[in-house]
C-alpha cells in the first residue's frame, strides 16, 4: 500500500493542525484536566489515521481484457438502468453507478483501453451522491473513451463531502485500461454509460473494486 499524491498536502496540513492543537491542549489544559488532553491526543491520532486512509492505494493485480469493461471505482453499485444521455451520445445507454463511501479507496481507474474523444468539466451542486439528480446537477467531470468495440462515458461526480474532482486524461490522448483516470477527494459517485449491447456483469448493491471487478463485457 502507498499514499496517493493527492493526499500529501492534505495530510501535512491536518497533521500540523492537530500537532498545534495538541500542543496548546497540553500547555493550557494538562495541569487542570490532564485526562482531557490525553483523550484529545488519542482522538487526534484516530482522526489522522482516518484522513490517511482516504488517500491509501492498495497494491492490486488489475484486470486487463479487451473484451471487458472494468469498474472505475471502489464502492457499491447503486444504479443499473437504461437512460437517455443528454450530454454526449444523445441516445439510449445503460447507466451503472458506483457509490464511493468515505471508507473506500478514492482513486478512479480507466475502464477500457482507447482514445479520449471527449472531456468536459461541469460546475454544479453538491447534492448527496445517491440523489437521483446528482448525475446531472452536481459538479462533475465526464470523459468518453472509444475503441474498436464502442464508446463509454465515465462521469466523476462530486457529493456533499467531495468538493474536489481530479481528472488526469485529456481529449485526443490514448489511454490504457487500469491507468489512473483521476481522484475524487473524500468519496462520491462514478457513473459509467455503456452501449445497449453491453452485457452487465454486476448487480445492485454489489461491492466492487476499481480496476479489478468486471463491470460489463462487449
């Protein structure tokens, strides 16, 4: 396991802030109420470990297959349904949505090898990630990847806690399955829009691993 680059600044700021608060606590409270300073120190350590865990990247054997579409994120499958895409395809697609809790790994991975045909960042709201309108009204970043099998759209969506979406791909670039697509700080949701002929391999409420679990085949 290692720590993702997006976490270095946050972890340093949190660690410095907690160290300062604990120093003040021991300076002004330790004589009067020593147990309170000790409790605050323990809680600070737990909180710091929790923050570090947000940015952990476990070492995994990634799934690589030209005939399969791989889950872009860790989390739980919360939506599998047909819908009309109003952003890029303008036709019917199968939407599969993965909810990322604060406890999940937050790096997002590229589901298929291909060329990035479209990338667009959208400003928006910060509705909770499971809200039905979060896919179209929340802050989000969409990318379309195309190869000889077809095209998919991957949408990183901010939520009530997630206030920063990082996306590393660029329009016109060639990307490989399993590479980093981006990072959503403190979890949220990732939608994948698939062609109607894709064979879905996951189920509602199934827990999936980004870069490992097969989402669909084509």
